C-alpha cells in the first residue's frame, strides 16, 4: 500500500505531555495511510514524555524524536520538526490531540483529487480525560486571508499543507498563535485554505491552556494582527470585532 503513497511528515511538538502522548502516537500508528514519518520534537519536558516517545521510536522507525535541551516554545519545536521533515505533505498534530484512523487517507485523497495545496477539516472536542463532548467545530468550505482574520476557525490538528506547492515555510517565532500566523502567511501569498467537512480529529481541552483562556487568546490574536501582519489600528479593530463575534457564536 505504501508504494504509491507520497510521504506525509507529521509535525508534533511536545512539552510535559506524559498523560497524553501515548494516545497521540497511537492515533498515528492506527492510520490507514501508512507512508508517514512522525517527527516529535520534545521541548525539554520535565516529566516522562521523552521516555515514552523513546519506547515508541524503538518499536517503529517512522517515529523520529528530537529532544531539545532548552525550552524554546512550540514555534521553535515545530520549526525544528519542519526543518527535519522529508515529506511532500506537512500534517500538524500536537502532543495532546488525536486523529481518527482515516484522517490522512481521506484528507490526502481530497487534496489530490482537487489539486489543493492547503486543507483543514472539522474536528471534535474532547475533555482532558479523552472523553468526546459531542461538540464539533465545522470547517467552512474555504478560507481566504481576509476570512481567517475575521474567523480564526482553522484547527492546527486538522491542517495538511502540500509543501511542493507552497514552497518551504517556517512558523513565526512567537510563543503562541504561531499556527495562525503561519496560515495567514500562506494565505497572504495567494493560497486558499479548503475545508473538508468531515470530522477526522479530536481536540483535547486542557484547563489553563492558552486556548481555554479566552481573554489571553484574544490578546494573542490582537498581537498577530498588529505586530506580525502589521495591520493598521482601524483594520485590526475591524477584523478583531468580527473575530470576537465569531468566537461568541462558537460558544453558543
């Protein structure tokens, strides 16, 4: 089956993920699409994350760990993984999230049939223990640069990018929301992100995370508008008001 499949590089940053990393790795091992490499960059965890990753890497050569000596943040970890990756397709999966078994197969087929460079999908929300909450985030059919500024709905764990089409890329080196900044960078180049309206991933809501703290998340988005995208105050305020409205709609 692997013969005619192009290589997918799974980009996974981890930090103190001992409670979740096994389930994350298992969700990749159970993919029906088999030609992948999983580059796990551990950002100087202080728990047993590294030991768990090492055990999996010994059992399957497709799992390729990189252990950082100093904590640099998720952007540094993801960029190390991107630099080491050899795949045509870049797929993103954080160390506490999970994929459903047909995620890669269905999404790669969608991309190849439609000749898309950048895609994302619906995803389901689960609690810290991994129990699905029956809540879904629905992917719009497509997102342009302006669309994403107004509605930051693209889930990092759902994204696959064909690097042969986009050319090489790195995430902006900011502590949080570097994924949003990268999607904006690709869309600003003229690419469109296309949504596959199937739920193929599970996003874990962990208390005290940036994404669970809505005020913090809003501040980080504002930072991206003003300092990464360098939008004027008026433009930033206009896009931010749409973002805030969409964030409220998602909660209702």
